[in-house]
């Protein structure tokens, strides 16, 4: 049973004529007759009594007519609702973000997007870049924001922001500019494996002919907040995103140091799964964040 058969049935019942039903629907009479014949065979009942040109619904036809009208009505309502859905920016967006962009970039993006579309709500998940990628590949989230690319043909990345990594401390004896030889002597607090900040820093060290083991690592911490609090309490130094602790630096609660010969910049990416069907709200969020300049 398909909608063409049902529509043919309704029109024959309405016009009490195969020829008039064909004319009204711009189909040939044999096509209308074929639809009705196929429908009757499938339902295993006669829907019309035919007496020459006189066409009347059988009792079974009268019973089916109500269902047929409802089926067409449900179809039309569904099409109408989907049309509205496809043009209305509302509903929930689930976003997974790695620690740094989740703290400084995502709030700005949501604030500016919400001014345009106030019927959208959000479900935010924070974790490492690897966590974000895993959530995307498992279809658990709509969008991701990360500080490093983990290559996978199922994912699409777009560069949306340029971040910079700096050395932070709360040690009075450190100058604003230090040499790399001084860095390797300092007590170093390191982010966990899977952190984009750590991965980018390790790559930069490798380019300079060093590796992470050359540092005096005293603590591994699995959260940015823990790293910052340890640094504030003068336990050690750490490499972090400048924007993740800019307020603390400006309030003189942390010091920001330049490492001579070590300039670390990295892109922040918006990422989504190629095969996931995104809602209109998610698609609008993608376009918004791609076209917005974030100044922090």
C-alpha cells in the first residue's frame, strides 16, 4: 500500500467516478484503475461496487475511507512539521569541548548565538581532545571543539580560533623572559596524556631536539583547574593556554613568562561527524561560530 493508491481511492470515492478522479489528479484513467485494483488485492476486499458508470463505496470501502483520509492527513501534517522544523532554529545542541576552549571560547560562542536564537538549549560535556573525538565517533554529541586534530576520515575539522600557549608561575624570582635551559630546571606540572595542550607542547619540544622527559616533572594533573591551583600555590610552573587564565594573569595572581626561542601557537577546531544528521540548530551554530571573530 502506498500513498498514490490511497489518494486514488479517496478521489474515486469523492467524485464517484474513475474518469473524474483521473482528471482531478492529472493521471490517466487506467492508472487510477490500476491503483484501486492493486489496493483491493492487497486489502483482500472490494472497496467499490461498480455498475457501469455508477461507482459506490462498499461497506468495507466506507470503513477504509476514514482511515485513508487520516493517513493522508497524518502524512501532510508530518511534511508540514518537518518543513517548519527545517526552518526553525530551536531544540538542544550537545557539544563536547576540550578543557581550554570549553572554558574561554564556548561561553562566548553560546552567548552570541543565544542572542540570535533564544529557543536553543545546550548540553555541554568537557574532557580531553581524545574524549571529544570518542564522543563524536560514538554519535553521543552533535559538535566538538578541540585544540588538536586527531585524524579520522569520519571527522571534519574547521579552524575557528588561534590560541597561544605560555608558561605560568607564581614564583617571585622568575623574570618575564626565561631561557629554555632555565625551564628544564624548574619544577614542572604536566597535563594528562590525551590533553591537546600537552600534545602540542611535546611536538614543539621534539622540533627543538628535546622531549618531555628532559623537564623536571613533579606532578601529572588531569585537569586544567588543578594545574592552575598548583601553580598559584607556588608548587611549580606549567604550560597552559594564555586565554584559559588571562583573568588571573591580569589580576596579578599568576605570572606569564615568555620562553626565548619557544613560541607556541595552535588552532582551535570545530569538529563534527560527517555521517551524523545535524539539526537546523546545530547547522546554524556551525555557521555562526565559523563566521564570528572572538577577541579575548
